[in-house]
């Protein structure tokens, strides 16, 4: 199955996560959640919200490969001196 590539699977998983987020928002907006299940539903929506944020960060974040390179000038044997505050 040559059409099942890694980017395609990532895209499908991203769509599933965003669909779950949309479903969670609809459930929280239009349906009454019983009091005994409220904490569980809030925790699940929070987790799905985090996953949706990761999807958005992956597809719209800075992925152009032009990241700043950090050069380490001090080795662990020669740390930067730090003044103690009073």
C-alpha cells in the first residue's frame, strides 16, 4: 500500500484529534453533563485541548529549518561565574 505514507498517517491522526476536540466543544456547549461526571469530562476535554494545541503547533509552528544555532562557549569544567545577590 504505497499511498499510506508517514505524512499521510500524521495528517489523519491530526484530523482525528481535531475532530475529537470539536466534538468535545460541542458536548460541553450544548449538552448538560451530570454532576458526578463533570470532573472526568473536564479532564478529558483538557487532554484533548492539549493534543489539539500540539497538532496546531506541528502544522503551523516554526518548522522551516531556520532555527538559531546555539554555540556553547563555556564547558562544564569552566562554568560562567555568577555573583551571589545580597
